[in-house]
C-alpha cells in the first residue's frame, strides 16, 4: 500500500505541474456542460413559412392567421405564385409552403370537405417531420374550431373525447433536464478515458517508464497507481458537473445521491481500465488518442443520448450490451429524474463490476514489465 500511495502522489504532482491539464480537467467540463446542454434542444422553432392564398375568403384568412400566430413559425409573407413559392423552397428561403386553393370556403360549406396543400423542405428529415406535425396540428385545430362555430346552434352536438396528458419525471418537457445527466456522463467518460489512455504512453516517450520497470514495483501496484488519481478526479468532475446542472438548469434530483455515488465508484473503474488498456497497446500518444477517440465516439453515438436505443437497428442494440456509457446514461436518468431504487440499479452495477474486473485484468496482463 505504501508503494501505491507514493505512485498516486507522483501522479498528482505531475498533474498539478501542468496548468493545461488542470484547466482541461476543471474549467473545460463545466463550460462544455453548460454550452452543450443549452444547445442540445430538439424543439424546432423559427420555421420560415409562406402562404399561397388563392381563395381570399374569411375561412382562408382565419386559417392563415392561426398559422401566423404559432410560436413555431416565422411568417415570410403571402404569395400568389406557385413558382415563387417553389423557388423559395429550392433556395431554402422557406421551410414550408401552405397553398389554400380556390373555392376553399365554398367546398368546406357545401361539401363539408376541403383540401389544402402543404409543401415541406425535407432535406433535414427530423426538421421536416416536426414541421409537418406542427402544421397538421394547426390545421386540425382550425378544423375543430370552425366546426364548433357552425354547430353552435345544434342542440345535439357530436360527442368528443378529451385527452389530458400528464408528463411524469419531466413535467415541463424541459430538454436540459433530459440532456444534462447524459452529457455529464459523456464528458466524464471522455476525459477520464483519454487522459488515462495517454498516461503510460507518455511515460514511454519520456523514458521514465524504463526507470520504473527496473524497480520492485509490481504490475498491479503500477496500474493501481495510475488508476486511482484519475478515479478521484473523475468523482470531482461528476459532482462538480451535477452541481452546475442543478444551479444553472435546475434539474430535479429525486433519487438517492448515495446510490449514484455507488454506481460512479464502479463505473469509473470501467472507463479508466479501458484507457489504461489502450495505453498499454499504443506506442505513441497519437496512437493512444486515435484509439481512445474511436471507442468514445462509438460509445457516444450508440449510448442513447441523442437517439433512443429502442429505435436503433437490432445489431446496434446488441453492440450496446458492451457499451458502458449506455448503462451510465440510463442509470443517471433513472436515479436523478425517476428516483429509481437499489432494485433497479443493483443488476446494472453487477454488470459494470464484471466489466471492470475484466478490463482491468486485461490492462494488467498487457502491461509488460521488462528490465
């Protein structure tokens, strides 16, 4: 234990000598958490729309007013030319064009049916899907309102079913509440894995690894001395980031922080072990950085932070069984937002513990202690 203690002190002294590393490990995660959590928003607003009103009737103007009054759209004006509207779509001037045909009101009154055309710029399929959903919702609201007006004198109005949605765990559908736990997990994994991946390789390039190899320090003691400092730093990053998320974004914390700490203790051994394993495989810092980025980018894109895992192809869902970040994002949200208990968390902690034992055993086995 005395040997490990001195190795840990040595690592901390190396970290404290580097102003750059101190800044990256302290200031950078806070700034990134605030910026990324503020920018990661799936609410699409300020969509540019134009209206082709060929009817110019009270009903068409009522529909146009409802479209203009929506908080999601920016009204770019009327046009009576289809060519002008199509050119606007082609040049990204408009995100959508709504065409109200001739005899719109007459058909609505006489035939109880009328058509309108919605043209959506679908280069960005997510944006196009939401634009179409917003427009369809407004048209449906217009349809209900106008039918209510016409049936005002009806003694037997049609029965309607009213739905009242109740949003649990994130009642206001606030995106920072969803994104902060996931982005915090991502930043913690990114920083700890990269710095541990560069650690042993840096010793190789500086020549200090050869000096350590000729000492009686065992492989287990050496790996432990490399792992423990960043394990402690990982805790500082996580709890600092969580405090910032609570203060800046007011994210709810309804679960047990002790349970969160219990999972973090195990999880950090996983990502740090992966970083150390990469460090034993690489010969240069560039190689270590490339390998670490390969894995961390795959973990981030597949972890369910931006796309639900359930929506991924089956092969991607199977790959996520070996993705530690996917478990971290899930557990972070379950505990902090949903208040999950030990019965939910313990099985995943068991998986992470097995993962940690496997990956650190490989790191110790791969480290070649030669004179």
